[in-house]
C-alpha cells in the first residue's frame, strides 16, 4: 500500500474544491429529476409549444397547486420558462429541459 504525500493530499484537496460547486449543482439537478411527476411535466411540455398548469393538471390528474409547485421547481433549475399574458400563465420547456429528456430516452 502506498501512502500519499502531504503535497499529493493538498493537490487532490485543491482539485476537489475547484469542482465541488459543479458537483453540488449536478447533485441538485439529479434530485429535481428524481420525481416522476416532474419528468412527466417535462415530457408534456416537450409535446406542445406551451401549456398552462390547468392543462397539465387535467392530463396528470393532480391538483393545479401541485402542478404549479413542480413547475416552480423546474423553473428554478432553468428547465422550463414561465410565460405570462395578462392573468394567464403558461410554461414552455427550455433547451436544458430537452437535453434532460434526450438523456432519459
């Protein structure tokens, strides 16, 4: 067994600190995508130019507030965009969201 030198330990620690932020962001994104409802919402949005929470609610058979909550989370991770016209709010999938769906397929 070979023990690392102090210099090698310091070098590894420095490299880890450099990529730690990307690792954290990646872990958070994977956590967001661990929910089947959110993946279903992304799929639905990929099939239409845009959809309102009430439409998504009708297709999924869950409450509008539950859909809105999931959309807010997806929006926070820039997977979907919010479009507001007067009082009407609809959502559209972003390129990042499409990449997620491509990865899953």
